[in-house]
């Protein structure tokens, strides 16, 4: 297939400028011919713009396929995150049943972190939740403890007992 004369003589930018000025193909062909000293026909101009339109359609199709692949990857990531959150919920429930409230609280902390990440991926909000190591001690009265002696628990804070 022969190279279009507009491309061959590097007249693409000028042709596009003329098209943007709403010039008809016949006038574009005449102006390009006179400016370049080459014989540019109206059919050459038509073929040039038709091939550009086809290239745009191909680029859009490729872009749509890429967008679909990115969306699929995001869905898979969210599914995996939700599966991890489900496992953490199971750990939390089991820990509560066994009376291991420290592990239950740690699981809850991780659940909220996971939900925060999922919400960020989904674009639900832009504000971050405070991190568990923000220096705040959370006080809980655990069963069997004297209410006057609260048990301090949290991510690395307070007693390890």
C-alpha cells in the first residue's frame, strides 16, 4: 500500500489545521498542492482523514480494553481484601468465644484498617482514619477485672498482660 502523499510530504499538521478551519477537502487539496509544490488530490485528502479516524477508533478500542482490564484487576483486589476481612471477622468471633478479648480487639482494628483501604480504593472518601499507633490508649473493663483497675489494651500500648 502506497504512503499517502500528505504523510509522505509531512503535511499532516497543515492538513489538520485546514480541517479545523472547516475547509472542504477540495480546498485542502488545492492549498496543500500549492504550498508544497506537489500534486495532492481531493481523494488523497479524504483517505488521509479516513485513516486518521480509523486510527482513533483503534486507539479508543485499545483504551476500552485496557480500562476493562484495570477494572477487573480492581474488582479482584477488592474481592481479595473482602475475603481477608471475612477471615478477620471469623478470628474476632472465635477470639471472643474463647474469651481472648485482646486478640478480638486486634482483629477489629485490622478489620477497620481493611475497610478503610477498600473504601479508599472505591473512592468513598479521602480522609484517613487514625492509625492504631497514634499514641491513644483504649481502656476496656475486661470480665473478671476490678472496675477500679481498667485494663489498657491497644496496638503496642499499655501492659502486655
